[in-house]
C-alpha cells in the first residue's frame, strides 16, 4: 500500500524523533504533527531524550513525551529521520513489535527496519516530510513551513554543507511562499547566544593549541571551564572547530570534558577526511565533520588527538 494511504487510514499516530535530537528530526516531526492535527487525527510526539530548551521557539516541542507511551493506543507509529536501530532508545522494542510502523528517512545506509519504509536521498528529511504533507493535501501554513525551514537549515548547515543542492533551495523558496518565519529561525535559534556561552567559547578559542608545522588546531572546553562560565555541559561547542578552518588550518578539533569522558568533534577542509581520524578513536561521521569519544583525562586525550592528526597528515597523499 502507498505510504500516504497508510497515514490517511490511521486515526491515532505516534511520531518519533531520534535520540540526541537535531533540528531536522525535531522540525520534521513538529511539521508533520501540525499537518496531521489539521486532519483531525490524534497525534503525539516522542523522543528518547528531552528536547533541549533552545528549541522552545517552536512551542510544540514542549508537547514531546507529554503522555506515557502505550503502543496499543496508536494505529500507526512513524519514525522520522531515524537511521539507526539504537536511536529510538526505550521505544525501540515497542516500535519493532508494533503491527503498523513507518520509517520516513533520508539516510541511505539506515538500518532501522519498519513494516513500511520510505527513504529518499535528500539533503534533509524535511524535504521528504514536505512532500508527504503535500501528498496528504494539507494546506501548508506557517506552523508547518517554519519548522520545515528550520529542519532544512539544520541538516544543510544553513545551506552551506556539501549536501546543499538546487532542490534544497527550491523547497526553501516554496516554504517561504508558505509563510516560513525565517527571521525567527535565525534570531531565536541559529544566531542566538548567551553571554556565558560567548565567554566560554572565547576562552576556548583563545587557549587553542595551534600546530603550524602540520596545520591543525586542538581546542578544549574542560568541565572546570563550563563551571567557571556557568554554561551547562549539554551545550554543544563542536562547531567552534570551524573557526580555525576559516584561518586556513586543515583540521581542527574541540575536546569537551563531560562526566562520561571526553567528547571530541573534528572539522576539516574539503580535501581532508576527518572521519578517518575519528575512527581511530572508535568514532565516525562525515568527511568534513566527525565525532568521537575518549575515556581518558583531558590532557592525555589532547596528546592522543594531536598524534592521530599528525599521523593522518603525514600519510596524506591528496
Ligand atoms: Mn536528518
């Protein structure tokens, strides 16, 4: 059966975002939630992790996990932007055993198997959700176009990542025609900073260890730094690595000290594949943006990362 028919037939639907939620999974779910509500369906949203407060400009995000999840009260479960089998967390088992499940996703290598799967290689899952909502013949207003625009911005790095294609701009343009509040998306999310965060990140940039011989940079944000500047350790600092790439360095890393270990983020210039270095530490990701975890004291982790980057650059053949 066509997946749109499956959605049309269902009266009560649970929507799922992936764990460690990002703008694409949240914006896509919120847009679909608003579209299905307009069609008179009973809809609830769930996520293994709480949606960070920074997403509160989308007021619907407060409605995630409002109800105790009971799989028998839904005709249909939909996983949105969920590629991995472990990304539904505590809901995984119920999802796997429910009679009517649907995965709407844009990751080709995804391993999650729903009863029905709709996977298209788009820059963001938001594009597939946009097509789904149009297919359901829902009138698109700002409560749908704004979260979709937000999702599109997230997965394309504000229309700058390698995945940004003409279709991305075409959909963005259409979302604008449907009233997407793009100013809100920028000012209340992507550009928004707090003074403590600004001070923490300035400190991290200032104390960067720069290696001019090989052309890379390693930065740290210690647990003490987070405490000193009054920033919650759940705040992400990985994108700071881009700053030194803009100064001409090849590879840049930020190491963040958390209770369970050192969380690292790499960014690299186009020709360098930082996911290869992340894999040395059991991590991975994309060619120019990757992550890893090291369970060692911060100073030792810095040395290990510096050595791994030097090793990579020494062997780099271009
Ligand atoms: Mn996505």
